[in-house]
C-alpha cells in the first residue's frame, strides 16, 4: 500500500504498541506516544517521542495532558487499547472543539450505556441489566428462566456477565446456576448481565471516515476467546449486505465519525442479527495481524488514517483494497491456554509444524512455572498462526489443535 504523508500535524498515540508506533513511523507522520511510565527508558533508547502517563487516573489531569500535547502541536489522539478510549474522547473533544466526542466515547466504554443506546435506536439486543451484587445476578438468572417457562428439574438457560468497562472477553463468565455465581470476584462489580444469544458469533473491524464505512472486515470466530480467522467463510460472507446495513445503522445511531470500531454480533441460520457489543480500539485475537496477512495492508495505519478528519477520500481509496476478493487466503490464529497447574515443558508436535497451513507460533515457557488462575477467559500463553486457501480446512485445524495440550 502507498505510504501517506498528507499532513504535518502531530498525532498522539494513546497506549503502548510497537506495531502502532512502527505504522505511524512508516506513514512519515509526526507523532508522540502517551503511554505507561514503564516504557520511558525504551522510548528514550529508541528516540521515540514519549509522555509517560497513568491512564488509571480517571478524570484527573486531562487538562494537564491536553496542554502538554497542545504545546507539542498535537491535533489528534488515537486510542490503542480499551483504557485509553475515553482519554482519546476527552482530548479529541478539545482538539476538534466538539464536546460530544467525549460523550460518544463513553458509550463505547460503558457496556450498560452501550446496550441502552442500541436498544433505543432499534438495534436488536438481548435482555440485559446491570448487577451491583451477587443477589442481583441470582434474581436476573431466575427472571430470565422464569420468562422461558422453565420448571423445577429443567436445566437453566445460561446468562452472561462481564464487567461494565473491561475489554472483550476480560472477566466474561457464563452463569448457569448458583455455584457459578459463588465463583464471581466481588471486586469486578458492577457487571452487565445479559441473556444468552443463540447463533454464530463473529466480529467486524470497520474503518470509518466521516461517518462512512471505508473497509469492512468480518472475522469468523471458531471459539470465542480462543480462535478466529480472516476473512470469514463463504457461508458467513453471504450475509455481508445485511451485516453492512446493521453496522451503518450502528454508526449512525452512535454518531461515530472517525476511526476503527470493533462490533460483535450473533447471526442465526435465517440471517437474524443480534448486537453483542462494540469497541473503538484495536481488537484482540491478533485480528489486525490477520488482516494484514490476508489483505496486505497495515490495519494500524488504516486506523490512524481513518481517525484523522483531514485524510482525503482519494488517500483512503488508494489505501484500501477490495473487500474479500482481494484477500490472498485465510489467516487464522489460535490462542493457547495451559491446562496444567505447573508448566514443565512445551510440546509443539511435528505434525503441526509440517502442516502446510502452519506459519509460526510464539508459545513460551514462562519464568514462573505456576500457571496464573484464570478468571473468565484469562490470559493466553502464546498463539499459533495459520494461513491457507480453504476456510473449512482452516476451521478444522483450529478446532483440532484447540484441544491439544501444548504445555505439560
């Protein structure tokens, strides 16, 4: 893709991401990184313009950070991960002289607000409530199953809970009975509770500029929090027109103008779409890496370009390839979670290494052999990367090695 240098104004990258820094550098745009203080020495060693910042200081110091960035000539901020979304909102509200930018960012951070906004806009969602105690979860589980006309002896229909402001699957738990509720960590409240949504779950990575979709990727989930591939299979891509229509409705309802959004949906066999949630930052699951492997363009650069109101339509048209048809194959990833309590060795089978779809892995033996206790989906211990020309074979591979014990 053509490198772009359409402006001399400086961009602030909020968060620490080497791929995002490299992407900005290759665009030949001036930038500064606002990131955790732990990276000061690395930034200095590699001559990366850097402002150390603690993003956990909510509602503190935004004026100070804005003034420092303004003095440096910054006109735009781009969030990299979840905790930086509202910081980008408050900064861009001032850079763009539009206070609603901050309010929109809050919709994309608070899952309760997000669901209510979607419901008010006529977007199909599950039944949901907010929980401030375990008693709230007990009551919601009972009410949902009462509504489903369950009687004594029937298996409960599950509900899902997740912290209101955590990213992706962090803290996500499926609740089916009282024993599941007892496992919940009190410090994670408040939670969003939601009824179970049937259908195939998938995500979209949508690059938006001036309220219009410039590129839509559909990522097919093989198992949530574990494996996915890009682009989606023909069976899921068949629904692209309906999916695109729903995403444009989401963009219009949430008044999203610039940047990247990462909505998740459930689709039933008849094409009915239920909205799960939406984020406005780099997606997990190595999806940006998969997009680049399949399509050849740098998704971090795409996020930066689409975040800038001054990027021209011509620049974006030149940057983005055709959706689906320009993909050179299917790129997949499998995140690996140890199933043992203590790790003694790593086993990557020769059969996997010799598979034509297998490309690489970054599995590692941690310094501490004891495996951290998982809450919800937890943290993975490395990823396998695949690439090939058949979506069914890709899906079979991901399912096969999902059950393999790489750690002993």
